[in-house]
């Protein structure tokens, strides 16, 4: 889920609110209230943990060559804790404190390797990673009162803002399609380092015995009235993706969270941020991730057309593949249902809990009417 790598001064509060988990394109009239509003519920229920994270983040700053007076301030809490680092001289950077146990140190190093390769030879602009005093990109830290060690990474601050959710999103989705296609072309040809390790976002990762985000059946309000249609949807998804296959032209290393909230635009230049969930999956899963949490929004068919149009400017996409996009949307939606159930500590997950299962079941009914 999203982290922030940069923002304009005027957009800082708005973007911080959006970074808290609310997706671009949400149509509930919510207006973000900034960092305080974003973290108020979390601070109330987990204030000791947040205090210790703040201590760790600020102690970790000594691992980097930073200007005098540098201080880390929490701006986003989801899978990881993300801090804006600022100093009186005007210096800014972004510090990511990784969630315990989500990624190994090697997996994080692999993410950073791909991020840098994409920028150097893949035609995709990504944030620079700032090495510590010892030359290492990953600094592993611990603090009294916080269980376990935490891996930390510092990124260069990027000026810019994400696409405006109040404007027509079709143009932005067309650009997303182009960016996705460039990452997929690079993924197919990039020689991965030995021991390359990243998450896998396939059927087993969502529906298997040890799913990455948990079992959708444990999602909030998944009761006996909803389970039959969701069970049937899982069955159809499994069948169709088995038939779709994992040929190298369809399956590889992807970003896996390529939402509008993970684009930063400055003077017409667009950068892709937050590779924390990058891993192995079908290339078309990247489209499903773009509409995370808004799969039932009336704009989605139009946004899908725009994404496909942009994608085909860069990389071929067959009619058969395009027709399967709805399967990937349903796969991602059921993964998100599991995510909500396993991330009760995240304010946005709690906010979605009352109605997300019912909405997922409605999407499943529509999906099954087409494919079963």
C-alpha cells in the first residue's frame, strides 16, 4: 500500500490524507483533513507503539549524512510507517520504516535493485535511494519497547502531486497504462540478480493455504449469506487463471500497486513510487491494482478503456487478454477483502469494514453472470 516520496508544499496536507489509504477516485465526498486527522484513530488505539516508532525513526536518522536539526515526522501508516524528514535548512527526504516480518532484508534489496534498474534503462522515472553513512541502502534498527528489528530505507524527496481526483481521470489512466507497459517490457528482459526474492501475487497467494494477506473468509461481515457467491467466484477465478497460464509474455515481475496515488507529477514529468508490493504476477494484475477499492465505481469501464489504450501504445495486448481483465479485478478485490480483515489496525481498513464484503459479493455476482 501507498507511501509518499514527495509532495509540493501546497499539497502536503491533502496528499498526506490521501496517503493514509483512501484511494484516488473515491466518491463518498470525503475531504482529507491532513496528517492529524489521518492518524487520530490510530494514535488513540496504538499511541505507545507509534511513540516507539517515532523514536526509532529519529534515532535511525543518525545512520545517514543529514543536515543539522533533521527530524522525522510520521505521515503515513499502512504496511509500513512513512516519515517526512525535514531540516531547518530546507532539506527533505522520505524515510520508510518497514513493517516487522513483511519483507526480508534481501527482498527489500531486490525491490531497490529493480527500482534503480527501471530508472536507468527501463524508461520509468523512480525515486532515488539514499545510501547511509556506511554505503548501505538498508539500515536495520531497533529501539527499546518495540519488538524486533526494523529495516529502514531513505528516498530522495520528489516535488510533485498526484493526479487530481476531482478531474477527468481517463487521461491519467491512459498514462498509467503506458507506464505499466514500460515496466512489463523491462521485467521481461531484465536479468535479475542471483537470489532475487519478492512477493508472489498469484492464485495461491490469494486463495492458498497460507495467503499473503490472509483468508478472505476471515474478512469483516463475510457471513453465510455472502459466502456461497464468493466461493463460486473463487472457483471460477481459479479455473480461468489456470487456463490463462503463466507464459513469460503474460506473467513476470510487476509493480502490483500501480494506483494513481502512487504517481507524482511535477511540471509534466511523472514518477512512479512505492514499489513495496512489487512481485511476481500476471502483468494484467497491475490494472486491477489501479482501481483498488473503487472496483464498483461508475467510471471503471471508461478508465479500463483508457488504460488499455495507453498500454497498447507501448506493448501489445491481445483481445483475449483484455477480455480477462475482469478476472484480475475480481482476484484483487478478494485479496483486498482479506487485507481488510488482517489489517484492523489501519484506519482505512476499519472504515471500509462494514460494507466491503457486501460490495465484493455484488461484484462477484456481476462477474459470475458473465463468466460462469
